[in-house]
C-alpha cells in the first residue's frame, strides 16, 4: 500500500502542486481513509520528502542508463531532456518552485543531491564530446559544466521565466540548443541540426 500511496501522491504533486494537494485529496483520489495514509507517513512533509527523493532516484537511475547506452554526447543530452520531461509530467504546476517555497529543507537536500549527479554527468559528457571532436577543443570543462547546470536551474525559476510565458518543454528545448550551439564544432553542429530537424518533422 505504501508504494501505491507514493506513486499516486507523486503524480498528484507534479500535476497539481505540492501546496495544493491535501491528505484529504489524496485519500479521496485513492478511495482509502486518511488513517491509512498516516499509518505509512507521519505527516504531509514526510510524504513530500519520500515522493521527492523517490522521484529523484528514479530520474537519476534513468539518466545513468542513458549515459551508459553508448550514444554520442549530443544525442545523450537530448535523450536525457526527453526522459526528465516525461518523468516530471511537463511540470504543469511548477513543482520545483512550490517545493522551494513551501518545503525549503527538502528542496535544499534534493538540490544538493541533484547537483552532485549533474556535475559528474555533465563533465563526462563534455569530455567525451571533446574526445570525439564534436565539442570545441578550447573549452574550459569546469566552467562550461557549471554554466550548464546553473542554466538548467535558472529556467525553472519563476522570477526569470514566469509560468505561462513558456511551457517547460519549450524552455528545455531552447536552453539545450542554446548550450550546444555555444560549444559544438562544425562536425557537432551537423549532428545537432539533424536532431533538431528530425524532431520538427
């Protein structure tokens, strides 16, 4: 039952927002009593924490699988973007913003964990791109990886990109193309253009 509650709660939090969903809403949606939920989760904060860490673990595992699939670094970044969007349900309710506002401690813990994984993954992506000759050889790997990670965080910040101006998918698409066009060689640009053209068909 605990896993079913986690699955349904995660889905509702992503679609409706961490603040909006009450324990009553969750119980009604599942057709169970609130008491059943409290048997497994002491309070809503504990539920939010387990949902958030569970989602992050699932995303991290998926990213690791994509990174081990042997695709070139440009394709890899597009596959990761697509996978993350599918897991976050296109972030209809700005979950990251709500998590930061209403559950700052959980947000800080997940952000730290997310940053560590992204740093390792991004540095590896850039190094492989350099080896393959699809990223420019004069890149400062540490700088580019940190700029990329800070950009990924910034496009989710409502102060810079208010909800309604862009969809989460548009922002991800624009940002990834912006990042890659700044670091690819002519050889890499051909791969990038092929991917962009194939997704617009």
